[in-house]
C-alpha cells in the first residue's frame, strides 16, 4: 500500500510549507551547473502542487527565493529570475486546470520588473480559482516580514489610529504577509538540512517539522504523501498533555 492510501483525508494539514533545498547539490552530482538543478526542481514543484490538489490540501507555500539568495553569484541569480519568469508564463494553464490560485509573499518590489509584471498577471488571472492556493515566497525573509509588521503597527500608533494596549497576537498577525491564510501545520525541508532558514518564523511557532534526505529535484508526490503520513502519526498538544486531548 502506498503512502497516499495511508492518508486520513479527514485529518489533513490545511497548510503545508516547503523549503526546497538541494538543487545545487543535485546538479553537482549530475556533473551539471547549479542552474540545471533549479530547472529540474520546477518539475518537483509541479508534481507536488498536483499532489496537494489531488488530496485536498488548501494552502501550499514554497520558499522560492530568500532575501539572502540575492548574495549568490550574479549568474545564478539571473538564471533564477529568468526561470521564474518562464515558469510563471508556462504554467498558468496548468494552474487553471487544477483550479489553483497563485499568490506571492515577500519584498516583491525588489524583483526585476518583468518578474513583477508576469507575477501580477498570473495572480490576477487565477484569482478566482479555489481548490488550492499556491504561495511563492519571493525575496522573502521572516525577519524582514516581522520588522515590516512592527513598523506598520508603530505607524498606526504614531498616527493615533491604534493604542499600544490594543496590540496582541491577532493584531500583529494581521500585519503579516500571510494574513489571509492559516498558519502551516506542516513544514517540509528537503536535502537533509535541519533548520528553518528564516522562513515563516512567526507562523511556524507550532508547525510540525519534517526533514528528508531527498534532494528537491528528486522529491515527488509520494514523498509529499509520506511526510503527511508521518505528520498524522504525531500528537499535536499545543502545550497540553495527552490526557487532556483524549
């Protein structure tokens, strides 16, 4: 029996976040340039998105490009930007086929204008799709996001539009880029690295973390389903004890 058949569809995580890691190492193992790994990783994204759609995952957020990635060699950054543009343009029909809405979070204004324009078009074109929301975290970092939220709240207080005493977790969350989606219950990271790398730090306070040795270009639906099966075996207590849950 495959992992998909083991999934209890009544206890699916509503939101899955993924750190796609290992493209460069995968390409090196193939004797190729790092850009080849990124290109091959697109196939994994397509397969995983379809897998989420197949079983009913409502939100999928993937860490596509961090603010720290701007520090990579310029040739690799340029290749990533070109890949982003070509992928967005090529996959709009597929998004519609699976009724998937495209979303993006991060410092989008820092992207090349062509990326911004194509991203905006794709988001508007798929806005009415409602089976699954695919969010691309682009030029994103959790520290950046948290600082931006703090600045917005500070400005509201300065302009007498809010009192300091009114700021709580709910109010703070309303200023984050993920305001219109639930926090991820499951975070998956590929390639064997065991860290969250400045990704959704506020939102993942109670996420279940799943690490796999599989490099991202080799990650497929079955690997996703295996992660979900592992998630469903865990007891999520949120500070309580087992007896309280039972």
